[in-house]
C-alpha cells in the first residue's frame, strides 16, 4: 500500500519532471528566437545553456529512475527532496534573471521584421530603376557606337578636305609655274638683247675696275688706321666711364653719410635743447622733419623735365604706344592694349588694374611702356614678402633720428598733391604707380587701407572741398607735430599691380578683386620672337586736362539697350553662380563700356562687355563647383559666343572648365588673344 510519503515523493518527482520539460521547451523556444534574431554570440551562449539543460534533464531522468529504485529509503528521498527543492528555487531564480534577455530577443525580432519589410519595399523600388538603368545603358552603348562612327566620318572628311586642299594648291602652283615660264621666256629674249649691250660696256668697265681696285686698297689702309684709332678711343671712354661710376659711388656714399650726420646732428641738437631746459625751434623742427618728404623723387624730376604734348586724339596716342612697343621688340595684342588703356581711364569707379599670370608673360613691361608712350610718369614699387602695414608703402617715423622717413611713393604723391601742397606741387601731370608682384605679401595688410582711401575720393568736381575729401586723405604719422601733413591721392594718379601665380604668392582678397580690373595673362600657345622695329617715339608729358578730355561719363551709354541689357544679363548669371554683385560693380562695368576706345572694324560695346566678363566676373567664380552649376556655364558660353561674338573668350572658358574637372572647382586661367 502506498504511503503518504511515497505519494509525496511521486508528486515531487512528477513536478520536477514537468518543470524540466517546461524548461526544455522554453529553452528550445528561446533558441529559435535567438536563431531568428541573428546575433551569433547570443546564440552560442543559449546553445551552451540548452546543452546544460539537456544534460540536467538527463541527469534528472537518471535520478528519477534511481529514486524509483530507492523508494524504500524515505529518509534519503526526503533529503533529496530538500535538495531538489533548493535546486528548483535556483532554477526559478535563473529563469527570472533571463527575463531581460527574453525582452531583448523580442525587441531584436521586431527590428528584424521591420528590416525585412524595409528590404522588401526597397527591392520593389529597385525593380523599375533596374529597368531604367538597362534602358539607359542600352542608349549609351548606341550613343558610343554613333560617336565612334561620327569620329571616323570626321577623320575621313578631314582627310578628303586635306587632299582637296593639296590638289588646289598643286593646281595653283602649276598655273603659277606656267605664268613664270612665259615670263622667263620673255625675260630670256630681253636678256639676249641686254647681253649684247653689256658685253660692250664690260670692256669699258674692266679698265675702270682696275682703277677702283687701286683706290679700294688705299681706302682699306685708311680704314685700318681709323679702326685702330676708334679702338683706342673706346678703351679710353670705358676707362672714363669706370672712373665716373666709381666717383658716383663715392658721391652716393658721401650723401648717405651726410644724411646720417645731419640726422645725428638734429638728434643731438634736440638733446642739447632738452638738457638746457629750453624747447627746440618747433618751426625749424617741423621743416626738418618734412625735408625728405619735399625732396622730389627721380620719377617726378623726370616728369617735370618732359615737354608737354600737344592735344591729340585718343586713337593717335594709342597708336604711338603701339609704335613704342614695336620699337622695343615687344608684342601685345591690340585688344589687350585697349583693355589696359580703358582700365586706366575708369579710375574713378575702379581703383586699379591687376595684371595676373605666370612669370615671363610681359605683365610689368606693359604698364611701363604704356606710361612712357602716353607721357605718364611711372613709379614701380616692388612689394616685399615682409610687408604687413601701410607704413611699408608711405614710410615711417624714425624716433632715434626724430624724422619722418618717406618712401619714393609718398614723396611722389606729395609732389602731385595739388590740394595740400598747392605751392610746390607739379600741376597738370599724370603718374602711374605699379605695385610689382603685389601678392608676395598679404594685400589686405598693406594696401587695404589705401584702397579704401581711393574708394572714398569725392567726384573730381568736389575734390577742392576739404570736408568732402577728408576721408580720402592719408595723414602721415609724425608724433609731436601739431598738424601732420595730409596727402590726397587725386585722379592724376593711376594704380596698377602685377601678380605672379606660384606657390610663393598669396591669393587676392575679395575686396581687391571687387575693386580692380583683373587682366589675366594666359600661358602663350607659341613662343614669339619679335625683333625691334622702328625708332622709339619721343616722350612728351600728357597733361591731366588732356587725359580728362578722353574720359566719358556713364550717362553716355546708360540709355543704350545693349549696355543695360548686358549688365542685367551679367547680374542674372552671377546670381545663378551664387556670386551676386551690387550697384558699385554694375556702375564700374558701364563706365568701362562708356570709355572703351572706338576703332574701325570693331564693335566697342560687345568687346567691352566681353572684357568685363573676363576681368570682373570670371575671377569671382574662383572655387565654384563646375559640375553643380553646369547650366549657368552653358548660358554664359552662349552669351559670350553668340551675342558678344568673342570666340576666343568662349574657348578659354571651356579650357578652364575642362581643367577644373580634376579638382571639381572652377579656376579662371585667362585668355590668349
């Protein structure tokens, strides 16, 4: 008969077996969930636990069998029941601890289902795209095949054209040969007649020849003596020139020593006055401080010595510049010369012209020879890499010497300032200042303030008003001076600059680009060898009044539809390029068009508008992504080539676009005229 303890044991064993089955089932379900989720590490962990649970179930079955066999040993079974009870509690605890893992598995399963749904939607979207891709690929293959056929036909057409050209040339040569044969036959008959006459004259001239031979021998002897005398004279002249240079060097050295001694004397005089407790002579001190500023630089002395040119038309003056370039063995296209001349004329709206490009393209010679040909004073200012302030342009105050040390540029500006230096200034003259290699240093450091002064100048009719021009004047920094001198850079000054484009230079800031006409000299396609031809014209000073007669106001073209329409077209294009410009640049473009010289066989308005695209707009497109703005570039090319008729500029834009494919950013390389 089954006792209560035996029944209890069976119940416990059945509960344990049921619990083991439930745990195995749950483990299998969890294993399926983990395998569906995909995390390999989690699956390995759960597989290991499943194997442990299976081994535990096998152990429990064995233990169950052993308990059936040892049912008589109730006391031992009770102890085992207690152990199993504890094991059950441990298993329940472990089951509860696995609740977070089950929740994580549920979350991962949901994410997998979402990913599967998203993948199905993407595959559904890809079906029409694949079909479109295959269609485009097929069209591209056909286009490539047609392109190859077009190239083949183009080559054949070119070959046929060359053959036709050769045949035409050969036919022309044959016709010319026939004409030459006829002429030679006629010439032969004439020569036969002439030969009979020459034979008679030959006999008479033989006697004269002998006489001339004797005279030539005597003349050669005299020539040898003269050459010997000339060589001695040249040697003496070279010795005199060498001695002259040596003496000039000594004079220069003595001049520098004198300047230093005078500076030292002034300093010591001031120290003596301080030591004696008396104030130095303020008037004499101020005069001494400005003495070097009042000294005329060589360019002003030369300008003052030139004879004043008679009034002439603008066309004749440009022709004289061209003659000077030809006599110097220099070549510049007529279009480039006109562009630079116009850029100089519009210095009221555009403060300077910049000539950019690689070294050796003639950037410095063009302004130098232009100024000499026009009769304009020329001062070249070589920019140094260390320049970092406006003092490098105008000069500085030497505290040790107690003097202001001006540069040649400051002295030239003072000598031409008719407003602040009315008594000593040179009247009615023009001068050009060239900042050579201006981007060796940061332009905004040393020239930005000067550029702002130029931009602040009042209109020419208001420069006599002191209040109007005060913002444009440059005040020299001289301490302890009640009224430091002020210099007004008037409209008798023209400013230009050159910039080389290599690894040692700085790029121009947007402020400079926005206020300058940038003429970019592209690399030459062929190397020209131009020989000097003709005589250099005499230099005569160009008066400012004469220059001003050539300048035309904006109102002369403001009503022209082509000009206003062209400017509006440029405004729209630059908006598409995300490089908009304002009223200042619009007025500068119209001023350039108004002042472009008129020549026969040229359209000044179209040429001027094309120049402004080249000099004002294309430099502002630096860094534009050429691929994302392909449509505006096509519109720009159509405007340049179709409406303005400038095929060379269009070709240069295409070449710059092709070169920008490597970097993806547009860089204007210039145009070769």
